[in-house]
C-alpha cells in the first residue's frame, strides 16, 4: 500500500505529464496550416515579400508625384550670414591731423539731424566736389581714417520664390511623375496577378505531388498484400517462386518511388511556404476538395472580347503610360528653347549699413530673373532626336506586346480546349484501368493470367490515376491563367 507522500508525488507526476502532453499537442497544432486555393491567394497578397516590395515602390512613386506637384507652388527659404572683416571699412584721405571724434562712440559722434545714418551721409558727400567733401569731413569728424561700417556684419531674412514662366517644364515634370506613379501602380497590380498565379501554381504542384504519393502508397500497400498472399500460395505449391520474386521486386521499386515522392513533396512545400511568407518548418494540410470540384464554364472569346481583354491588361496599360512619359520628356526638351522667368521677394534684417554692430535695419527686395539659353552647340536638338527615337521604340514594343498577348490568348484557349478533352479521356482511363485490374486479378486467381499481367494492370491503374490528377490540375491552372491574362516570357 502506497504511503501519503508517494500518493502526492505520483499525483504531481501525473499532472506534469498531462501538462507536457497538452503543450506538445499545442505546439504540433500550431505547426500545421490548412491551405486551399483561396487561402493561398489571401496569404500571398498580405505576406509575400515580392508583393510588399512592389507596394513600397508604388508608395515611393506617390511621394515623387507630390514632390513634383510642390515645385509648381512658391518656395519660402530662410537666409542668414555672418561675416568678420580683418579691418573695419573706413574713409580716409581728407586731412593729415588727428581724428577728433570716434564713430564707435554714440556719445562723442554727432551727425547733422538731416542725416539719419552713414548711408545718407555718404550719399551727401558723393554729391560734393573733392575739396568740399574734405572740408565737410574735417569739420564734422576731424582728420584721419573714418570707420563707415561694422567690422562684423550679420544678416537674417526670408526669401519667397515663384517660377513665372518655365516653358512648361514644371507642368511636364509633374505629368511625368503622375504617369510614372500610375505605371508603377499598374505594374504592381500585374505583379499581384502573376505572383498570385505563380504561388497558386506551386500549390497545385504540391497537391499533384500529394496525389501521386497517395497513388504510389496505395500500390505499395496492394503489393504488400499480394506478397503475403503469394507467400501462402507458394507454400501450398500453387505458384512458382518466380511470381513471388517478381512481386517483391515491384514492391521494392514502389518503396523507392514512395521515398522520392516524399522528398519532392517536402521541397515543393518549403518553396510554397517561403513564397507565402511563412516558416518552412510548418506542416501543410491541404483541402483536396478543390481538385475534384466541377470547373467553371468556359466562354470562348470573340473579336470584341479579345480586344477588351487586351485593353484591360495591366502590363499593356503600364506600357502606354511609358509612351506618354516619353512625349512629356520631349515637351521638357522643347522648353529648353524658351526663356525661364522667376519672380522673387525677400526681406533681410542686417547691420551692414548701420552705424555699428548693433545698428540693424530692415531691407526688402523684389524682382524677376530671366535665363535664356540661346546657343548650346546643338545639345538640345540632339537630346530631342534621342527622345523621339526612344518614343518610337517604346511604341514598337507596345505593338509587339499586344500582338504577343493576342497570340498567347489564342494559344491558351486551345490549351483549355485540349486539356478538357484530356481530363475526359483520363477519367475514362481510370475506370478502364480499375476494371482491367479486376479482370487480371480474377484470371490470375484462376491461373489464366501470369503474375506479370496483374503487376502491369496495377501499375497501369497508378499511372492513370496520376495522369487524371495532372490533367485536372493542368485545366485548373489554364483557366486561372485565362482569368488574369496569359503570362508572357520575359
């Protein structure tokens, strides 16, 4: 009989084991993910690094568009300067005696009341003859050098600039940024489609691998049962040893095929998880119902619907914007033949014209500036010709892309039609193979068929099952590709 302490210890050990089992089961459950075609498209849209990088590029072009728009409006800038001279600016040469008054001292320097600052005083002296100017200077300040500006000059201000006429350069630059953004957005939409289809294609390959593995696994189990039955038949002398050896060899080959299928499935699964932005350590569970559901009804395109599909394609529309960008770049080059006019208005707070370093004064400036390049050795003309050729090349690529899309759509329609027939043939072949195996097994039991006949019949059933799954997946992918528009080789 257990003592109380041992009862308690056993109870706690039992609880620890239960907790560990729950934790392990929780971890195992967290490491699994159920995937379906809809789930794959949802994950690739939100988790894929390719999609997220493409989205960031679209956002970057949006900032570029707003930056180009801002260039159409006035710009406000802050200006400032600090200058220290080795010697203060002076006026000299009006006498030979000592200076009787110092301009650095507000108490000793007295200006006539009609002169407010040094600038007005200098203007007054400029209006006199040299002799009169010397007499007036000596009378006011005595003889010797006279400081007329601070040794340290400081200034701070604001400047408003507005382009008045640029020949359409700024507007064309904005339109280029706008077209570039729209082109990048359309390319992003096409990236969404192509990446989604590529990931969906990988998902269906994974499903096909699982179906192939299941077919191989079923044949392996069937062969194991056959080996057991033939072993008993050999003991009873009802078959030869060669029949059993042939079956064992077929079983060995099937086990090797099973291992290879597992490795292929694991590799495809890891690639799929990486594309979905998930951990490659997750275990994939798939919803196989999507493989066997009825396909959507396919409507063959007419000439009108074919043209409509071309016009709706994101990559075609993106290339059309590239042609527009080339035209706007030509507009910018044409504007180089025209003058550029910029208006400006500024306000400065400076002591440059003051009596001393603390004597600041307000100044404002307003005006326009003109720049006109009238001769550049043909550089602008050559740039225009270059853009003209690039535009023609872009138009040629656009026409070629349209022709390739038309051809690809027609080829895809033929593929869909052929694949539908392949699905029907493969489905019928599975039924035939099942019936052939039943007949071969019955004839073998009646010793009317060889062991090779029954092994070949079982192998045919496995192959037809795999071919049927492959045909259905091929049709599913062809229909999905038709929805987004055929992929073109790059």
